[in-house]
C-alpha cells in the first residue's frame, strides 16, 4: 500500500512550554548529565545564567509535544504501533534556562516510501519568549511495513 | 583543549542504562511510546522487547560532545541515524573523533554509539563551538 503524501506541508498547532527548574534537573539526571549548570542554581548563577541551564537534548521536552499530535493525525496517517525513530537532527541557538517559555511549531516536511517502509519527516522550530531561535529539529520516523 | 585537529579523540561516554531507565526517560522527556516501557506491547509489534529511546541514546552522544566542548553552549548541531535498537541493562559506549576544524573555529566531530558489539548510532555528526 503506497504511503499517503497529501498531508506534506501540514503545519500543526503551536505549543508553548514553560521550562521549570525541577524538570531540567529531572531530565538532566535521566540522561546522566553531571554538569552543575543543569543541577545547581547557584552554580548556574555564578556562571552568569538566570537559573539552571537546560542540556541541549532538553529540546526533546519542549518540541516533542508539538510533534506528538502529528503521530496520530488522521490526514497524516501514521501507523503508530509500527513506528520507530529513524533519524534526528537538532540545531541549537540561544541556551534555554528555567523560567523560559518556548513556543514550537511542527510541520510535516516530507513523506516517502523506501523498500516497503514509510518515512515521515517533521520539522520543528522553537523560539523563546524574546523571539530568539533556540532549536530547530528534523525528525525522521519510520513506519515498518506500510 | 584536546579538540584542535582532525583525528583528536573525544573522551567519550560509557554507561549502562538500568532496567527502569526507559521509564524514567519516558517521564522526563514526555515520550511514552509503549515500545519503550511495555515488554508485552513491544513483543506484540515484533520487537525483541522494550528498546531504548533513540533520543536517549542521542543524548549520550550529545553529552560526549558537550563534555569535550566545554559545556552546553558548545553544541550547535547534532545529526544522527538510528541504525539498531538499544536495550536496557547492556553497556553503551560513545566514541568520537574530530573530522574537521573550520576557519570560523567550528569543530566538527563524528561519533558512534555501540552496544554489545553493534553500532546503534553510527556516523553521528556534531558541530561544536569550544567554550573556554
């Protein structure tokens, strides 16, 4: 069955995420970060930041929620149960610190089929409360056996 | 700094994600795909069992780069392909090498993440701005 490409270009509803100090710590600890900038407010302030600094891969926390509805969007038509993550790119701008509010827009950039698998590529663009770019992402999801 | 010319190696990262790591990462990241947290579901959809989140494995590659680059501000770009499925309770090893130092000071690295003799991330490329 060929993949449905009609939804290419579809933009999903923007999501705004309020970055909390304990969420940064929780994430940093889950991935094994030991840099005090992520864990210790005083260390972060001494280094010139307003609060604890998010590790770069914290971008998953604020941008995934903008992509997630796309995985269940009927027009896009992903078979979620057979989806695996094929590839990922992130580019980072300004650092994110606790207290920031990050708005992310996700768009379906491409849908292709290769050797019986469907490839769905989403792009996310995340900016902080000052309008500064903090992260862009390219998310390649593979649906096995479309 | 160690990362000054092509061929220089990153110190790398080694760790063994414990049995419940995928549950903690699901909670921390918001990615609750049951293939990572539900053994039975994972088997039903044809996987060997619960698998690590690719983005968790990518976070280990990111950490190898930021630890070598001087902190979170050093990492400007990272791109990975997930080429195998990682599993809990088996050691992960991230290794990397500088491939290029550009005129503007950007250091490019190539990294991989291995587990049990297989590379589950290979040819990951990062761009770093080394921090003092």
